[in-house]
């Protein structure tokens, strides 16, 4: 019996809080708790990676990579015959290498423009994936699942995998912080100190494929981009230091996961309306972004009314500090 | 099994075939414009952002027309959002990824609602993801012919303005050409053709049709009008071939995309002027020519003193194997005797190279005032590049010198 059945939004949190202190082993967690854990951990991990993506302007590369992942998953399924963790991991890393390698080859060796190379490779790999999938499985069910995610089919193993990946992302965030920082913001200094910008970019793409591969079961490959990009962009509106950006983005993701899972249960209990939990989480992230924009607009408007001797306070700041 | 031509006339198959061909042509023509403006990813945005509109349109009206109208509306809203965000200082790629992910997320949310309300409708929604070409009928031919004609006419009428606006926006503004109406028209055409392609290639794959034919067309042309024609043609051919594959049980939309990408990659590799393999071949030929000429020069300089391969290797450097290979090549040309020695032809060839080397040194010193000690490396490179015409000009300019700056004689070569 699922203790969350017929719980409302606040009731969900009350139950979750109570059960938190029972310290149940992972196998006895209910589907709601598994969803919550996976989405929260995933949100934190991808926010940490996504912060670097946003400041390095590699969002579209991440989008291309998420398309290329399909062929990796299909290859893992076809060659090793399983969609479980080690096979998927190899498939994903391979797909990541192929995608970013092809794009790099097209832009550097063939001298195609960035956007054309990205569009070309992402659509090629994605259609290759769909064709391979059709040949292997003769139905598009897995395809739909890969694009859409299947948050209701998660189980305890997924929590472990996501936890590992989030741990890896967190450690990388700490250990390689300076390398990422310097290669993102001052490539000249990075070169003179011996940090390779290209290799840090490739490492970041590897982290993105690692994150996407555990995310695809929960949210699907397209929405991974949302989890990667939206929280850091929201956080970017409020803070100006990369460390703060990463922490705030992780917080925003965590918040969206908590509210999203509870809201999904609430809609089911109260309105008998089953909705895609991952869809709710991404829409919530969008709401946070728009809300932040609005809040900042209001703040500017209020500040614009505070004038010093008839001069806008923000104008003075603008002139003095060029911000 | 029917062959390629039957596809075009068979009463059951001609609907999907001509529909796909026309849609792909229109998409590819607009794609050429997007490619030269470096905004191919906007197609990606339109195709993904149309998803929530498709779901809402189907839920509300239950008809394909409703789906298309909803798709158009949500795509335009997404484009508006992106424009607003970029004007507020977000970088275009971040803005694009943000809007794309949020709209697709909203689409998923709505689709999960549709799945619960009406599973049959949900399956219909899914067909818009990957396209469903085989379900097109003769009516679609008319519809898509009208679309292709609209796109073609619009581009043809505004061709001059579009060209100026794409390549030189500043000049376009100076000529009193507002960028706003053109941009709106471009976006309108883009949205129209991406949405029309939903049925043929599906939401997820429209990007391929936008970018791949344009990339291929660019390899063979450097004029916008020809690029447009070639692009449309390549798009139509890949639509046709892709549909042919669908007869063998492969999904039509992805196959169309794959074929167009294959054409693009092939032309990136082997196009006559810009192809990668062609460029690499040209480089390899030049490198080989340099090796050959250096060998000839070394033997010519040494006169009778060069008898063994080891001596030659000392003089020229490089790997021994490639040296042996080069000697074989030179003998076949008739420039080298069976042992290490020059034939008459070879001697003349070597003399030409040494002559160019010394002429260039003389030119650098007398005409450009470069120091004598610094001219040799430059001449080592230029001796392989100078043409007879340039040589004649140098001779005229320097009044046919007999000695180079190092006081070495400049060999005279009989014509």
C-alpha cells in the first residue's frame, strides 16, 4: 500500500517528512520517493554541469549531444542486449565522443560554420538512431520512451546510478573548478598556464553525456537540455559569481523536483489527472525563470523611482561602474 | 517491387511521393537562406516549439487543421520569446536552448494529459514527432504544391532584397531597406515550411532538411541564386529517395533526413573546389612535387660528386623509404638515369628550379632591400611556387641578372 495515495500537496510533504526518519532501506522506498530522489539528485548534478555549459555558450552542443545519445542507447541495446547500467554507460560515452568528435571535425577540418555543423550532426545521428531502432525493435515504443522519459518505471537501481553520477559531477565541480573557471573566462591566461581549453570542453561533454544517460529514463533525452540549461540561466539573473551560480542553480533544481513530484501527486489525488512528472518539473523551471525575470523587472522599476537629486540611482551605478 | 519512377505515377504512392518531394524542396530553399544567415538552429526551435501547439490543437478541435494552427501559434510565440530574450542580453544560443526545452517540456506535459483523455488522439500526436508520409493523399499534393509555389515566389520576388540583407545588412539599411519586414517574411516562410513538413518528416527531423541540402549546395556554388536552385533540387531528390526507402519498411522521415545528410557529407568530401579530399589531394601533390624538385636540385648542385643513396639522403633529409619511392617516380618521368644521375631533361628541370631560387633571392635583395643573409629560406619555398610567367616578369624587372646576391651564377635555360 502506497502511503502517498490520495495525499494532497502539503500532505505529500508531511508523509515524506515522517518517513524520512524511519530510515528505510532503498528497496522499500515507494515510487514517489524514488521519483523524488532521482529528480532531485539529477537536478543537482545537471545544474552543476549546466552552469559551465551556460557560461561557455555550449548549450547547443549539449542539445546535439542529447540527440546523439539515442544511437548510443540503441547500439548498447543491439550489441550487448541490455539497457542496464554498464552497457548504457559505454554506449553513452561512445555516443558523446562520436557527436562532439564529428562536430569538431566538421568545424576544424572541413571548415563548416558552427551552427551548420551542429545541426547536421545532430539530425544525422538522431535519424540514424530512429532508423536503427525501427530495424531492431520493429516498434517505436522504446523510441518514444527515450524521447519522453518514463518516470513511472523508475526503481531503486536508478536512485543508486543517479547518486553515483551526481557524486561524480559534484567531485568534478570541486576538483576541476579552477581549470573550468580559467578555461571558460580567460582562454589566453589558460593557455599560458598550460590549461587546454579544448580538453576541458571535451571533458565537459563527457560529463554531459554521463548525466544525460542516467537522465534519459527519468525525463527523456530532450528534456535533459532543460534541466541542464534552465536552472543556471535562472540563477544567472540573480548572482554574478560562478560559485554562487552553481549553488543557486542546484537549489533551484532541487526546489523544482520537490514541488514537481508533490504537485504531480496532488493532481492525481485531487483532480484524478495523471500528468507527466518530468513535464511538470520542466514547466516549473520555466515558471521560476519567468518569475525571476518579472521580479527583477519589478525591482528595477522600484529602484528607478528612487532618485537622488532627480537622478536615477541605477544611472549613477551605470556610469560609475559600467554595469 | 515498384521502381523509382513508378512512385511518381502510381495512384496510391504518388500522394506521399509528390507531397514529400515538394515539402522537402520548399524546406531546402528556405534552409539555404537560413544557412547563409547562420540561423539553421532556428528551424530546430520552431520544430520543437510546435509540439505543445500540436497537442492543444488536437485536443481542442480533433482535426489536423487544428493541430497545424496550434503548431503555428506556439512556434510564433516561441520565436517571439527568443527574440525578446536576446534583445534583453541573453546570448542567442542560450536563449534558443532555453525556449526550446521549456516549450518541449510543456508539450510533454500536455501530451501526457492527451494520453489519458484519448489514447487514439495521443497516437496521432506521436505521428507528428517522426512524420507519417505514407498517409498522404492526392489532396496533399495540391496543398504542398501551393506551399512550394508560395515559398518559391516569395523568394523570387524579394530575391535582391534578401540577398543584400543576408550578406550586407549595413548596406541594406543605407539603401533604406528595413530589416524588420524582411526578417518577418523570412521567419514566416521558415515557420510555414517547417510546419508543412510535420506530416512528411516529422517535428524532430525538419532541421536536417533545412541544413543538409544547403550545405551540399554551398559546396558546388558561390552564388545565392544557384545555391537556392541546387538546394531545392537536392532536397527534392532526398525526399524522393527517402520515400523510396520507406517501401522497404524503413521509416520515411528519418530516411529522408539521412539521405540528405549523406549527400551533404559526400559533397563536403569530394566537391571539385572545396571538398576535403580534393584539398588534401592538392596538398599531397604539392608536397610530392617539393620532394622531387629538392632531389633534382641536390643532384644538380653536386654534379658528379653524388653517387650513393646515402649521400643523397644526407643532402635532402626526410625518410629513406619516401626517398627511394621518389627516385622511382623520377626515373619513370625520365628525369633520372638508372643510377643516381640526371638525364638531359632532368638537368634542365633542375636548372629551372635553381634559376627560380636565385632569381627570387636577387629580387628580394635588389628590389625589396632584404638583408642577404635572410633571403635563402624564403627562396627555398618560392622556387616550388613560381610560375614561368612570374619568372619572366622577374627577369624583366631585374634586367636579366647573371649572378644572385651570393655571387652564384644564375643558370640560363634554353626555351
